[in-house]
């Protein structure tokens, strides 16, 4: 796999969230599970959180499934479900995976705290759990994601760069953060504030339920009314879907300001080409997905994660979880070729359709 150029230090992988209580070392008994199978004939459960964000069905699921098949000589059975942003449905899906006696579960939680009891039930049934993309609470055996605080910092730094001389304490921005049920959203916000606070004024800030673009649109409309159309210098949006909702409201009010995003969705890349959105955060989902697959297969076979996960991460309910944090890249008009195109996310033809062709030609994207 061709990987995008890394824009953050690899040392950022050494992350440890606050841990408390008497949780056991989650990585201490990976190779001793009596129920683990030793061959390729394993059963893997994959639960993803929602399908409004394009990445999960377009990138994560096929990449995970492809790598699992590759690692098991096509002998593994993969059971998949998507919770469609419903935490209760996801809990039921975990129950189904337990009933179906999967050997290992890759889980991207809708609600990282609410899923804790379900993870405990799975572990009690002898099923190892790999927390994917979001650090779920409970006795997980492994975790892979991106350096989420660095994601927020990357977005904040890009917004300040876009503002240029307008990046002053008197300049007002609007912050549209992700859902409070997603621990990643808290870290994105933390990283962004660490860069933006003291440099600009956050005039309005929202935690957006379910990461909904529609909710982001409503929040942006409210912010425009409260702050004033002429007084908004820029918008921090935690992801591309919400950026799209915010930009719709901005355009309706006749406002053109830099807007951040995350996930490098096709629609966002096209908005970046036209200048409607300033940046997105490019994250190598294939790399994250392949790591999750490697972890899951190793756990199902009773093998050590030492050769896969060199770092440890802790949550409120588990400490020293074997982890891999994948670096991220700020995506702007300057590096579309070196990121989403080079990594095979999209072709120039995918991006430069119809009304986007002229804008693509203007920035030299051919």
C-alpha cells in the first residue's frame, strides 16, 4: 500500500489517557486464552457505528475484510453489521455476535461509554475485543486509531494559516465539534482549542449530536444570527459532513470564510478544489483498517500483539492496552495529488467531474 507523506511526528503515538480504578493490564494474557484457535479457520465479528459518513462502507469495511481474508488464506468467516448511529442497536448486534460465537470482535462504538457492558459480556464469553477508531470503555484487548488530539491541532493550525493576518484575538470563529458520545470528538476539540485559544475568539461553539450535517447546518444558522454575518472570520468543523452543512448555511448568508474538516470525503475534496472548504484531515483508513485486521487475527489465534502494537493507551476502564496510532496529514489544494490520489482513494476523474473541472484545471489537478 502506498502511504501518504506523514505530517506529524511518529512520537505522537506514545499516548496515554487518564486511567483509574483497578482495571487489569489488557494486553497481559493475549496468548493464553484457552478458547483461541490456532489455525486460519476463525470467525471475526465487525461492527461499525454509522453509514452517514462515507468512510465506513467505502474504506473501512472492505479494507478490514480484505486484510482478514489475506491473513487467513481466505478461510476466515467475517460477520458484519452497521449500527446506523444507534447505540441500542449496536448493543443488540454485540449480543448477536456472542450468540454466533465469534472468536474476536472489531468494534467501532457508537457510544464509547454505553457499550462497556456489552464489551464485558463479550469478554466473559471468551471473545477478545479490538476497539477500532474510538477508544471504547471496557476490557478491550487492543486499540487502533489516529492521534486524535493531533487531528484537532492540525485543523486549528490550518485555520490560523488560512486566516493569515486576520488571526487576531478580535477575530471571531465558530466551532462545530462532534458528538459528546464519541471520545474522539473530545480529543479533536482539545487539540483545536490548544492551538486556537488566545489567537482568536471562539464566538459560538457547539457539540453536534450524532455528527449530523443537518444539525451542523442549524447550528451555523444560529451562529450567524447571533454573531453577525460580517463578524465571522472562520469556522472550525470537526469533520467533512458537518463542514458541508455549515457551508450551506454560510453560502445562504453570503459568507465566504475558511472552513476546516476531516475524513477527506469526496464531496469535501471537491469543495476544497473550488475554495468553499479550506482543508480536511487526510487519514490513511487502509493503514488503520489493516492494523485492526492484524490485531484481530492474532488475538483469535492466541498470538502475541508485540510485533504489531508497540505502544499502550489507557481509558477509565482498561490500562496499558496494546495500541497503534496512525499519523494524519492536513489536506489542502497543495497536496491532493500526494494524498487521496496517491493512496488510491480517488482518481482525478472522480474529483474533477462536471462543474469541478474548471476549478481543477485552475489548481493544476489533471
